[in-house]
């Protein structure tokens, strides 16, 4: 583990032959930089000056990867995480534990392991109810990526019922989302978001049965995979995957099911990240599908 700096905040580094990952050493848990081996280009977005004023003080977005709990609400979501982090080194990884949040009494923990045999890492996101009352929530893993690329949102193709008479997919929209947004490209098998940049916020979500989201950026394909539980209820009209964009970053988001956490109970949600580098950037939809078939499916 080595040390460094992220806009004045100390960071530590996990590194192997395939990946280099930087995380905040005192705030968070936050992962702030991700590099393919031999590259100096951060795949994650950096937004150190972006913040909101909250009843608890300033909440800094910072960029990178964070753990929230859904449903989103100002009183529970935007609680600052500027200090108090406990870092525990693990073989090929690290555990990052935040102090208990005021009011929600939720403890957030990320446990990260680099894969020794390929350019991948696994993150276990854990929420613990440290209070005296039950709390309903869903783990919500949010990865902010650098602008300039295109996100891939896989869609359900084919019928789900025997007769093919029932709907097979849905699309959830937020109040600020415009259907004529230049970043949105609809197709039957994939929805694409990007690479245009717009200050107007944009967000879509759905129940993603495929269990992955992807992002093409320069010569890199970034993939995050997550479990899918079809028999459980998810927030945001049943979304387990969401994509958000503005003029500072794009977010690839995955969610776990809604859970009523009793005092002392915890719930976890895992993601596996893959970084496929030195690819020829796709110029057409068919070239993109070819890379998805080769590296994701």
C-alpha cells in the first residue's frame, strides 16, 4: 500500500500487474482513481469542487465511487463523509469502514479485493443498522466515470411469458430527464448514453436482468457486474440499474433489493469491475456489439 494525494486529501493505493486503484485514506469510503496497468488516464471522474449544502454541512461529490442507500432523500442521502474512516489492510485488498451516520444510524463499509489473475476487482458494499429502530433501505453503488465515453445499458430482448403477451421491460424516468436528450440513443438490445456533454441533468433506470453495465472511454471498456434478484422488490419503480449524466461526470449505478434492516442487522451488495484496455474504439453500433460480445457476454 502506497500513499498519495487527491486534491489535498490523503489517498492510499492498491496495485497489481493489471490495475491501480486509489482510495481516500480518511474520508469516505470513496474510491477516487482507477487506472489500467501502464496508463496514466483515470477512468473515474474527478469532481473535487462539487458539493451541496445540507443540514449536516457540505456534502462533497468528489468523483469516483461511493456507497449510498436508497430511496434517495435529502435528509438521509446527503450526509457528509469527510472523516472518521477506518482502513484495514487485507490480502490483495482493503476494508474501508465509515463511522455511524447521524440520524440514520447506518454504518457503511466497502471491502475491495483485486483479482490476481486478470484486470478486475470485487467490491462488497455493506450497510449495517446501528440504531434501535428498523430502517428500510437498498444498497446503492454509484460509480462516476470521466466524460467523453458512451454508457451501454443492456435491455431485455424476447418474451418473458409463454405466450409473449406480457410486457418484457420498463424504463424509469426522473423529472429532469428529457426524452429528446441528444445523449440518449434507444435500440432494442441496448440503450446508449453519451458521448455528448450537456449541463442539463439526465437519468434513466430499469430492472436490468443481464446484471451488467458498461462504459466505452477512449481505448478502454469498463464493465461493472452485479447480482440480479428477480423475486425481490427494488426502489425507484423497480430499478436495479441506473445511469445519470451531467456536464461533470456520468454515473453507472447498481442497486440491491429493498430490505427492512432490524437493529444490528446488515445487508451487502457486490460488484465486480473489469477493465479491458488497449481496444480499438468502436465507430459503429455493430463494432460496439462485437466488443460487447467478446468481452462482456
